[in-house]
């Protein structure tokens, strides 16, 4: 199946569920980790059967509180294996979670459908050109450069940050219909251990995440379609005193809130449960 046929199912409209496969052993959510061909293939089949519309593969942890020093060559090797395994076992579109242009280029050459750049084209100055030349879809995360502090990180500041990424996309003539934004839940912190978070000065990070979810409809109204990831995130642990093994229920509730407030793609570790919850709400809304 070629890219065009796979992407026919990704037309903006009905909500899509993006299932996660982490091919890095350093991911914060261990149940999503699969590092060899057989386990990746098995998880891809599981995600498709559970109701995923897209599979997102990540080979380097970018969680702010983790210090991941994954070398580029290792990220490439992990993704080669991941893409081959998913492509051989699933018909779903593939998204690649990377902020690195050379890694993205390799994956595009292998036929992936979406580049998911948590830094919104800002970490690697060559990313915009790579995406523009390829015509793949692009998810742009909300990200301020590490030397540019953000005060609150609330919905208004997040919109301004995302608009900077949209300006870069426009400069490189990335088509509007290929652009999706992500408000980056969990990536705004007062302190972090890598280059992939946005520093904030005033609002607490978990308050910021709640502010974004509460005002998501505003983001949807003013910008592009929204991809959002809240499942098992640390703000749930902070709010409810839950370790990562016990965050399923609040994850589903917050995913439903994001759906009702305009999210286009829900990126989740819990595909089966999320699909059931979304189907139930859609059934109710149709009555």
C-alpha cells in the first residue's frame, strides 16, 4: 500500500487515534516499548486490531525529566527496524517522532507518512526543508528555544509559540493541509535534563497542562487541527497521586475532554480503551 492510499483515511474530520510504539528502551512508559523486529511487529498488529488509525514510532526519549543521549546513528538504526516491522505487519500510516532532520529524511525515504516534531521545526534548522521537499504531513509541537524563557505557558502563549512554527512552515511552503499542531502536554517545565522542553517561569507545569486542556477549543478555532497526548502523563500523577501503572482512568477522562474540545488526533498508549471510550461518547452524541 503506498503513501497516498494509506493517507486517504487521514482526511481531517472524524477523530483519529494514534498508537505509540517506543523502540527506545528509555521511554517513560514501559508498556509501549518494543525494541526488536518481532516485538515491534506484534505490537503494531495489536494496535491495529485495537482500533488505531496511525502508528507513531519514537526511537529517542524527549521527556524533560529524562536525560537521553541517544546518538543519531542509533536513532536511525532503531527506526529502520521499527519501520520495517510495522510496514510488514500493518496497513496503518506511520508517524515518526523525531526532532532531527537527517533522521526524518531517512524515514521519509523509507515511505513514512507523517513527521512528528515535538520542537515545531525549531531544534533542527533543516527539518522544514526536509518536510517541504517530501510533502509528508507534519505535526508541530509547541516549543520555545531553550534560551528563550516563557512566563506562563498558558493557552495564549502556547498559541504564539505555535504560530512561530506555522510561520516557518509557511516560509518553506509546507501546505496548510499537511500541518497539524500539538500543544505539547508535559513539555513545559521550570527545569529539565535535555534540550526538548520549554522553560516556564511562573505557572506550575501541571497547572499549565490543565490550562491547555481547558482551553483547547480556542486553540482549535485559531490554528490548525490538533494532535494531543495526555495518556499516562506526569500531570496526572501530580494531580491524583498516581504512579504510572495506575493512570488509565484519568487518562481516558482527559482524552475524552480533548476530543470534546476539538482534538483531531489523540496520541495514546491505551488504544483499545481509548477507542471504546471515544465510540461510547460518539454513540451518545448521535442520539
